[in-house]
C-alpha cells in the first residue's frame, strides 16, 4: 500500500498496540492529519493484502463508573477501509471462579465502519457493573485501509440511553441462505476467525454439558479453507508470573478438518515483532470427527510483562463443535506447558466478523 509510506508515524505513547497479525499494520500519531489542531492516532495497513487486525487500546480502572451506564464517544476518519474498522469498549470483572471474565463488550460488529469517511462521531454504550475492575477501549482496523482516531470521551448516562452491541448471528444453510431464527451470541464473546462468515456461531439450547445451553460453531458451506472462533480477552494482571491452565469441555459432530481449544498470552508491543508471549491452539493434538463431551486443556506460562490473555475454541473446516464450562486454574511447574514449541508460536489469523 504505497500511500502508507508517505509519512512516518510517531510512537503512540501510552497506547498499547495489539491484535492478530498486528505486524501487518503501522500505528502511531500522524502529524499530517489533524482534528481540532492536533495530530491524531492512526492505524494503517502495510499492504493491500493485510489480514487479521490491529488495535490501539488503553485500559483504565473502572473507578467512579462502577454501577453506572457509560457512553464512550470517539471521532474517526477512514481511508479505503476494505473490510471494517470499529471503536470498542470492554468492561472487565474479577473472573474468580466465573466462566465469564467479561461483564460487557461492544466493538461495533453490527455497525462497522467501511470505505472512506470524513471525521465522524461514534459511540459505544455499556453498563459498568458494581463488580467491574477495568475498562478497556480503543479502535481496531481489520484488513487494508487507514483509520484515524481522536477525542475519546466517557460520560455517565441514564437508562434511557440504549446499550449498543451485536446480539445475534444469522442461521444459514449449507449454501449460506438464511433458514431460521438468529443464534444469540453469548454475552462478552467475539465472533472471529480467518473466514468467520462461513460459520454460524452462538448459543444452542439443544445441547449442553452443564446448565441448559452451550455455545456452538458450525460450518454453513460444504467446503471451507479457513476457520472460525468464539473468543474473549481479559487483563492478565491476576495471573502474572504464574502458570495457567485453561480447561474447556467440547463435543463435536462430523469435523472433517479440526477443532481446538486455544489460549494466547499477550505482552507489550515491540517494533516489528509479535505482541504475544505464548500460544497454543491444540494443532498438535486436534479434535476431529464426532466426539461426546470431552475435557481439553491448554497450559501456558504468563510472564510478568503480560498484558492480556485471549482464549476460545476454533473450528477449521466442515463440521460442528459445541463448547461449555471454561475454567482457569493456576498450576505449579510440575504441570507441563502444552503445544509444540508454543513460545512465540505463530497463531492462525483471527479476523473479526462484521
């Protein structure tokens, strides 16, 4: 993408660059583009073949926002965004024994920013529960293009202001045609992958390991070369310096490719290198075929410099995988880490679905 080499971006001090395939994007302050007389932060692809996504993000203490509905606003400008961009906010809680470390999340998946747009104001509205610990926020870019951002603001609003965020994923047949009610995405989970539109993802009340329903990923076309995943990320602070075991139960039907539970430990961004510190997606021990409910686990070290932990289940190819009962447990060094050479292992590309 030749136009991206016209000017050099200054480091975005105080911001964290992360994402999948974030090495395919430049981030920083662009002194050639301004709003209100000052330079703006920018994310831009390095080529017209950029895949995955990158984000500039910050994380702050939930503080005085606890127990309130909060509206985040930000101004963005875009140039040639071929896939999508979005402002996002996430409310984190102390996961403890909970299966849900997110309390609330929205990344504008249901109203993506595409193409070329002059400065436009966007908003994300979430409830910040009394048990909230942190608020993470930023802007992401998925695919070729450029997005500038400026003037993030937060305000407490009353319940008359509607919450934002996508709540459902369409159900399709093998040809991608709609044929039923929408699958509701589980709260706080992100639909992602290299080909997420080739999979239906959401809650399935016809299957469960415990409780009354579970999450499902199922292919919706006869042949697929990419993968889909349901995923989450949360702040790593609770587990820094420890060895962490993620367990999850899965059930599969007619998986012709493979499925796997995965976890990734992210670190502070360094120039031209991956921001993750360790990764395992069970590619060395894939789940295939049809299986009854089975417990799988991933074990990774969480170094002191870790910033976030991402996790989920992926399906690569035709088939169906159900997932339930995610659990995190700190273990000692007698429990071996999993994955074949997982330190700085290149993960499969995760692109958010719009």
